[in-house]
């Protein structure tokens, strides 16, 4: 019989894998496919920007709930938490997670809606300089977010 702690760990790992996997898909498949080539906004929506946003936020909620549950009761005094190497790594992991949430908010609430709206409307139409600038920022924020996620994955490997 599975315990609640084992289920929390499974869903925590599943949510993290989904979030990072979505970012890898965006960076390695979706972004190069779009690449400012005058793809109509309807196609951008079909390719997954909205799906990514929904999965990312569902993953963030699951990670927050399961992560809080998994830490709850493990350390009863904050001083004990920050005095151990495990606690220090966990604080680093939580800090990086919060940075990722902030970057995800910027990407999903700012760029994910504006990019399809400002994309070239007809195939072959040249993108505007504003669209290209926005696309570069989207890629930069997404790349930083993915790098933070990989660092968290490395921290998780050390902690286990």
C-alpha cells in the first residue's frame, strides 16, 4: 500500500518532469519551428503556447502543494533547517523554484498572449521589429527558466 508521502513524492516528481519537459519541448521544437517565419497566429495557438501555459501552472500548483507537504514536519525549527547541508540545498532549490515561477508568470501572462497577436498575419509576411524583439525576450526568459530547472534537477540528484 502506498503512503501519502510516497504519493506526494510521485506527484511532485511528475509535475516537475511535466514542467521541465514542456520547457524542453518549447525550446527544442516549438521555438525553432516558429522562428519568425511569418507563421499565422492561429497556428501558433495550435502548436501549444496556451497548452504549455496551462500545464506549467498546473505543475506549479502541484509542486507547491506536494513540496510543502514533503517539507512539513521534517524540520521543526528553522535554525535546524538552515544549519544542515540538506536544508541549505533545499533553501536554494526553493529560491530557484520561486525565480522560475516569476519567470513563468512573465512569459505566460505577458508574452504567450502577445506573441500570437503580434505575429505576422499571413504566411510569408515579414515580422515586425517589435515582434522579433518580443520573441527574443520570450526565448531568453524561457532559456533562463529551463537552466534554473536543470539546476534544480541537479540539486534534487544531490539531495537524494
